[in-house]
């Protein structure tokens, strides 16, 4: 198994534990090491799961919808700056 296989599983596990910020840190670590369309797709899935949460659930776990949109934008910028992939 490679890190792209394990990453979605790790993120979903952390979401189930309510550790949204930790999951986001793992995601950013991975995108920094391996910027790619595949990681961007995983990021989209991650943030879509968080978008399905209520505002109360997000706040309870120290997160917000604003952070979701900003996180996805930041990941896209990291990938674009890597010059490996253009969207």
C-alpha cells in the first residue's frame, strides 16, 4: 500500500473521532510531499464530508465552513505552485 491508498482511510478515521484539524494537517502534509490531482481529489472528498456536517458539529470540533473552503483553495494553490499539475 502507498500513502495515497492509506490517506483517505486515515482522514475518515480522524473525522469519525472528531479530529478535523488533525485530519487537515495530515492532508496538508501529504499534499506538500506529493502534490497531484489524486491528492486534490482526496482533499475534495475530505472537505465534502466535512461540508455535510452541521455548523454545530463543525464548531464542536473546532472547525468551520470557512476553513473548509479556504483549505481546498490552499491545497489547489500548493498543487499549482508545484508546477507538476495545472488545473
